[in-house]
């Protein structure tokens, strides 16, 4: 009789070798593969593997507490208060080195493919939850003709505008809640220079947005992103890795206040935390915890196809660059990055 740990190790090796090769673009992840991956991840991180009934028992935990409509309000207040601390023109925050480069790598393939087409100047990128514009500026550097960014924080939008260097034709920013994506686009059509809200964009990105939304809110935003994209369009988003709930070491430069929190029992629970910058500044963050299957379910129910999934973390290059900074979070899966496609 094999132990559960033995079976888990063998299955993990099989999955790692076949279904989850980071650079194997030809293989698509199935829902069963990803659910098994999630169970194995828990064994690896020291969590408990629970049955499906337990997994779904906390779906409406925020609703039950009466806080479902408060997540965006809390995010707005947090970022209005510390907006200026996020402004940077070079990599500074931990995720600028670990998570965002994976987003840009996935995006580069898309922009290059569009440049190979007949209309190389037509790619318009929608940046949902654009913050102070760090990613939008990078996207323009990579060759996008225009970026339209929305954010719930008026102070973040003000910072984005102040760092756009007057490139009004390439950067368009407006204040809007992510859950009102299509409404915000429609209300600002003249200002944004778009004829319609549906099927208007080649690419959409949401970089560390969904950790501020409940599962239901995330599902709604993904569905609206699907509607905003042209057929064949690409949606790339990044989130904290679900296993980060087990990373609460007080000395780590990226950690959540998640001691004694459960992987399944804490679904939809707001968990505060911090992420540090390379110059020593500590930034407050919030993560509404979700499981891996929460993301997969939202993706499939929207109609998107999964093109790629990558786990992002500290690399050998990071350790050479600044070992003291990255040491506390090395060899950990810090972020998940998804690349999706809207079918033709």
C-alpha cells in the first residue's frame, strides 16, 4: 500500500515533467491537472488536502460578513494614502523583479506577433488596475501604440498622469472601479478615443489586481475583459501565488499576516501584508485569498482559453544581483501569471 506522500511525489514528478513545463507552449493545462497540482502544492507546503465539499464551504465568507462590497473601497483608501510610495521609473518593488517581468515576457510575444502583421501600429492595450502607470509605460516602450489605464484610486491616476511626460496620445488614464470596466469605458469613450466598449482591444492586462477583489468580483472583471477584447485577443494577469498564505515569516520581504490561516477555510478572506522595495521602503498590501481552482474556474467560465501559466519567484540572477534583498523569499513560488486567449 503506497502512502499518500509517495503518490503525491510521483504525481508531482509526472506533472512537472509533462503538464507544467514552463516553456512548453504546445501543452494546455486541463482543469483536472490543475486541481491535482493544487492538492500536491498543499502537501509540499505542509497544508492539508481537503475534499471538494470543504473547498467550497467558504465561497461566500465575505458576503456572510457583510463586506463583499467593501473590498474595492478598502483598496481605494489604501492606495490613495500611499500612492506616492509606489511611483517609480525603474524596478524597485520585489514584484518588479519577480512578477512583472514574466508579464512583460508574455506580452512581448503578443506585441511582436502584432508587429509582424499588416497593421503594426494598431495594438491598443487595456491596463485594468493600472496604478501609477509603471506597467503602462513599459508596455509603450515595448511597442504598443496606446495604453488605456483605469484604476479605482484617484491618487494613483494622478501619479500616472504626472509621469506620462505629456504623451497624451499614447497614455489615457481614468478613474473607475474594476468591476465597472465596461461602464467606465463607455462613459469615457470620447476621451479615450474608442468607438465601442466591446471588442475594442487587442490586449488586456491586470497586474496584481485580483488579490484586491473577491472571487465573485474577479469573475465579473474577467468576463468583462473577455467582452472588451477582440476575437483572438490576449489577457495576461498576475496574482500572488496561492501558497503565499503559508508565507508569514516576520523577516521576509514579502509576507502576509496569515499565521494560522487555512488554504481552503480562508477563501475570500482579506489578509493584510507587506512587500518591500530594494531601497528599504515597506509597502502595505492586501490579499483576498483564493485557491488555484478559483482562478481556473473563473477563466473557464468566462470563455477564455489558457495559453500559458508560470510560477514566478527569485532566480539565480536575482541572487547574484542583490543576495541580501532576495534571500528571505528565495526558492518560494511568489506569484502566478496567466496568459489567456479569447477564441476567434
